[in-house]
C-alpha cells in the first residue's frame, strides 16, 4: 500500500519535472490557459510518458488523481 503523500510537489517529481514551489509556479504560469476542449494529457507540453501517466491516473482514479485534478484546475485558471 502506497502511503506517500500525493501533492503537486510529489506529482512533479513523479513526472520528472523540477518540483520546488517556485518551479511549479513557473510551469503553471508558462502553460496557464490550457484549452478547455483538451484533456490535460493531450496538452502539447507533456512527453509521451508524462501524458500516459496523467491519463492513467485520471482514468483509473488512482491515488494521483486528486493532485492531477488540482494541476488541471491551475492550468485552466
């Protein structure tokens, strides 16, 4: 059983991205305004493996789904 915390910082670590608060803020600022007609995993800034992880997290309602949903909301805001 996975008891690790699943938040934005650990999600970014899982995606292989810089995970400091400042790096996350910069990523969100850079990619903010994501088209609402796209699924998050369809955004062109993901690598294929990152997109697959995000898609799987949401489709399987995994432990990561809440953090992915949070990121999705921030990118569309």
